[in-house]
C-alpha cells in the first residue's frame, strides 16, 4: 500500500533549529509531509534542550526528520550547507538574531544562491530592536508579555503556566507563516524571510486582554478575570479530591450533582459580578 500523500511532500526543509520553538515549527512541517534534514553540530550527545537522542523530548520534537552533522563554522561545512540551500524550499533557524549573520547563513546570503528560498526565524525578542541580541526563554516571555500577571489566584505573585506556551505558539505561528510564504511564492516566484519571536507570540496569545485594554481601558488582573462572566469563562474550584469546571450551561448540571434544587446566588451568569465567590463558598 503506497504511503499517504501529505500537503508538503514535495518540499525540502533544512532544520537549523536549536531550541524548542523552532523545532516545534519544523516538526509541524515534517508532520505535514515535508522532507526535513536536521543539521546537527558535531560531537554532541545532547541537544540544547538537554535531551539525549533516545529521550522523549528529542523524539517528540524531531519525529519524521532525517539528520546530518555539519560544522557551519568552518569553510567546508559552510560550503556544504550552501549547496544544500540551493535545492531547498525552506530553511528554519532560531539562533539569537546575530548568529546567522556571523555564520554567513542569513537570509540575504542564502537568497543569493536561491531566490526562491523561504527563510523562517524565531528569536526571543525579534530580529531588531534593543533586545534583539538577547537570548529568550519561555518563562521570560510569559513574564514580559503579561501572562504571569493574570495566571493564578488573587493575592498570589506572578505564576508561570505549566507548559512552554510561547515556544509552542511561536512555533505554530512560524509554521503557518512559512506555508503562507510558500503559497505566495507560487504567485510571485520569489521566496521571503518570515519571522516571529517568543514575546510576539505571547502578546498574540493575550489578544482578549489587549482588546479590552485598548477599547475600554481595562487593565487585566487576577481579580477581574475571576469575576468576569463571559460565554467562554471558566473557573475551577476543588471538590474533595477532584474538581469542577464551570462553563456555559453547566450550572444546572453541577447543582443537580450536588443535590441542590435551586441554584445558589451567583450561579447565574448575570449575577456573577455581584457574587464572585459564590461557587467557592458553596464548595467550601
């Protein structure tokens, strides 16, 4: 039985990524069928995430890829890379913003040998600006982007969410950008440089809070978020050893499960602002 055809089967991708965000982007392309060659530095048994080749992180981030070792810092390695770039459709990197220029593998250098190349980049804080040269990690972007200020319960300090949310979202955003650039190339015949950053991804993820600030002047905080009643609002409180999640249409089901014939004050959406702590008091 022949293998299933996937949307990116005919596209060649060179993976220069060294951290989770970039590797997430390339993993998406590989999952969609792209022919990915991962360039690895020589002599290392673990990658930048601290994962060994046979470890779960490595296997998760690099599925559906092939690999080769190459020293981009010497002349021979650079020459081999440029020959690969001549035939590639996509190159993805997530070094600090200045590294690719020092290695001579930046977009403009590659474009000279392959004008059709789609070149994708992820950094911590963007390709220019005062923080461009700084290394960035997920939890720094969570703090600077504002996510920590609205995560947790009122009275707590800043709280980090439990996943690498900016690595994942930046990777997905770059993958989408690369696919759009490939579609645009079909029309123009030319590639382009597409890039995002962990901080940009975090700000994108806070679009709801940003819109409320820009249109109503509301500064989001944990207290407001716990008191707001929206169609998509959810609050979680402990119930014995388990938990419950409130959402649209769930109040009646919850009250029935607790043996209550009438909803308590605050269970109705319209009264949540007046009784923000009612669910928690009922459970207490």
